[in-house]
């Protein structure tokens, strides 16, 4: 089961309304989504690799930050000449 997708059904769903994925993840949710420890997520936040919103009591990492981090750190396929 994909942790991010499992969060989509955490809120009560009204009939005929689409299920919306969360816009941001907590440190714990981000760690689960990336299959790393919360300590690793906190290190990435300290290094500025990921950014979080501090508007609420807990840090929220925008979903786009997680996706951007994955895209930026993916290996690029090497071309065979």
C-alpha cells in the first residue's frame, strides 16, 4: 500500500465528491512516503533540501517538495554511444 495514497481516504468522504490527496505531509508521513527515518527527513529540512510550512503547530512539507526532491535526485539514464 502506498502511504501517500492511503492518506487520501483519511477524511470523511461526501457522496459525489472527489477524494483529494493531502497538499502537505507531516515529517512522519514524509518519512513513510520516502521509506526513510524521520531523522533523515529532519536532516533534509536542516540542510534546506526540503522546506516546510511552519504556519501550524507541526511542520508540514508540501507534497510538491517531496516529488521535486525525488525528481532532482533520480539517476539519469546514461546514453550508450
